[in-house]
């Protein structure tokens, strides 16, 4: 007789008992159960827990988050730089069309 394996998720309750999510889908009879702890972030089911973890990780970052004004200023600087580069390319193209070279 071939052994059939079913992998499911569950939860160890505070009293040490195991709560399995869903139906096992096997014939009635004895089974062997192996319990493997999952990473904490996978087990979390609460949005509040996820947001709290995100806030902790954000606070622990070595570099503080930038403000909206700082981000907008950087974007404007990048746009200006890109515009200057495009103008330089257009000038080179115009010189090349006129046969002047760089």
C-alpha cells in the first residue's frame, strides 16, 4: 500500500493543541503527523500585525524616509538633468546634419 502525503497549514493553540485548516481528504484511519514551525510573517493573519511590523522595520532603517518635498525636489532635478542632456544631443545632431561635426 502506497503512503499518501497531505501538506496543510494549521495553528498551534495556546493550550498546545493543533488546529488544522480545512479537511484532510484522506480515508479514515491512523495517520502520522509532523509539525513544522512556519516563519512568523507567514502565520500572521492580522493587518494590524503586518502594519506594526512594517512600522518597526521602517523605524530600524539606517536612513530615515524622505519627505514628499524631498522626493519632489529630486524628481525635478532629474527631469532638469534629462532635459539638458536631450538639448545637448539635439545640438550634436543638428551639427552633424550641417556637416560640422562635434
